[in-house]
C-alpha cells in the first residue's frame, strides 16, 4: 500500500501489494486512489500515465464537478473519466437556461451531503453514511466497481478528499478481490495520516471552504472501526460483500472480472 508522491495530490496511493487471504496480493498498477485531481501539474499527469492510468472513477457530486470545472485529465484523450456520484441530487437547483455554464448560484453550503440524513441505520454514524451510498445510488456503486474491473490499464478512484466515497469503493473492490480484511481496514484508516494536508488542500477551494470552517480535524479522521463496521454489516446482513451487492445487480461474472483485474 505504498504512498504515491505528486506535486498536487496529498492522499494518493497504489493498492498494489495489499495482502490477500489466499497468500497472494493485489497486483501493483491496477487500482489507485487519491484526493481530487483538479490541480494536477503536467508532471503529475505524466506520472499517472507512466503508472498506466487509463480510467478515472470520479465519485464527486455534479455540483462539485461543475463548481470545480474541468480538471487536467479531461484534456487527455487516452484517459476515460467515469463520473458516478454516490449522493442523491434530485433536489438540485437547475443551472440558468441563459447561461448553463454559470454556477455562481451554487454556494458551498449546498453540497449534497450537508444536512443529509443517512438512508441506512447503523450505530456507527460514518458507516451509516457509507452504507447509504448503496441505497441512494446503487447503480453508480455497481458501475464504479465495473469500471475498475474492465479498465484497459490502471483505474484511479477519487472524490474530494479521497477518504469516504473513495474509501468505501476501494474497500468493496479489495474485498471482492479477496484481500485480507485487516489490510482493507488499514488502507481505509491510512488517510488519517495525511488528514491535515487533505483539509488544507480542500480549504483552498471555494467549493469546500465554508463546509470545513469550524470543524475540528478529529471530525474528518478515518477510524478503522468505521470500515470494520461497514464490512461487518455486509457479513451480518448478507454473508459477505459479493452477496450484499447482488441485489444491486452485481453478478458472479462481475466478481470474476474484478478479481482477474486486481489479482492478475
């Protein structure tokens, strides 16, 4: 689970080397994760391409994407970007008809997670929100995992901070691939090591600044018990992650493709 160092990204790592329950490991250069890609330098883009990047799974909401504007990788033809929001957006205020590019009316406090009640009940508040992705946008959760499975090269999964939406997706993908449970939880928890850098970077953006004001660093940390609770919920309710995804349309063929991709 080596960290990747970039000019712009502060929460980037390659999931290669993650140990699996059968004694094998996740192949390097197949699944990457990071915070948002808005500030990539030319050197960063070149580094990602050297890592074999062909696909990006962007889990940010539509509001985030519109307010932040096109990132550098949108101009790289060999990279396919899959925008798959995990948050409900039915109540979004439509863009002005006379200028659909004008997003000035979308204030940071209108980010779709602000004030949102979780759709799934759980004693762990963060786990409840993560499990809500499955109820709120099941088709996008499945599509994100399929994008990883069928990418020609490496897939990079990201959201804003690269810890919640990204952490949930990566944990599901690793679990299906047969990764060791403790290693999956440890990867999720690793984002805490760089949390101050993550928050400082987000606070430099108008999109996120107001939502971060007054919140202690402790409220952003990725505690291992949170992801343990998420995966434990799958065990208790369905007997495992794969079985829990089946009602959403996930198939045995999907699992086989994902394992083949991440295990080689």
